[in-house]
């Protein structure tokens, strides 16, 4: 019988540093889609505050910090990343475990915005896209969630099946930025 070994989405692909920019895989813990029932957004926000210390984030925003973050993912939907959702949230929202569905990486360093500018049709410069801002957008040819988590750092989430493409595209963009410096 074959012996199955659990692997992370970017196993064997990361970490990677080119020039002043690095990309590392993040072990996010649990990831749950939390979708408010109709008319329950305010109640859900209060329940999240009581249970996890963070409110339901506004559109294109994230709440919380590393280890316990809620990221806006669309109208009425957030991804709760890190903690296991408190059972009280189920009274106000559909809560679905997505932990194995996502590849999560951190891109950081001088020039991280330049790397993403080659791949993303969104202005991610700090004067427009501050810490805690998030966007659901295309990253080259794949859907992604990009959140600024530091002055020169971004959390990027793509479907697990796209992890190899994500690393490939980031590597090419990182090489291009490094070659210009």
C-alpha cells in the first residue's frame, strides 16, 4: 500500500529570494468562508468581535492581524484565516471550511509593488493601497486575493491548484524587477 504524505501547496517551490524581494509560503491555519445570511451582517460583525476580536471588514479591507485575520472576499463574504470559527457565527452566517483549498504566500521586500505591477491590474502603491487593504483581482491569468499586510509586504491567496503557476509567475516578475536594478 502506498504511504500518503501531506504536502503544503507550495512544497518544494518556496522560499524564493531574487534581488530584494522574497516570497515564502504561509501556514495560515484554518481558512473558513463566512457568508452572512440576509440581513445578518451587523449581527455577524458583533459575533465576530465577541468571539475573535475583529469586526466584519468593510469591502476591500481586512481586519485582525497575522494569526487571526478576516479578509473581505466579496459582497457579504469574508475568509476567516487562522482561528477555528466560534460556533456562534453559524447563527448569522454560512461557515464553510476551505482550509485545503488555498495556497497562501507572503511577498515582501523593496520592490514588492514593482513585482506585482507586472502581474496585477490594480494600483498597489502604498498611497492608494494601504495596510489592511485587500483586492480580489487577477494575478496574471488566475484569480487571487491580495492583502497588504505590511509596509512592503503582501499576502497573496490563490486556489491550491494554481500554486505552481503562482510561484512561476512571481519568479519571472521578480527576475524582471531585479534585472532593472
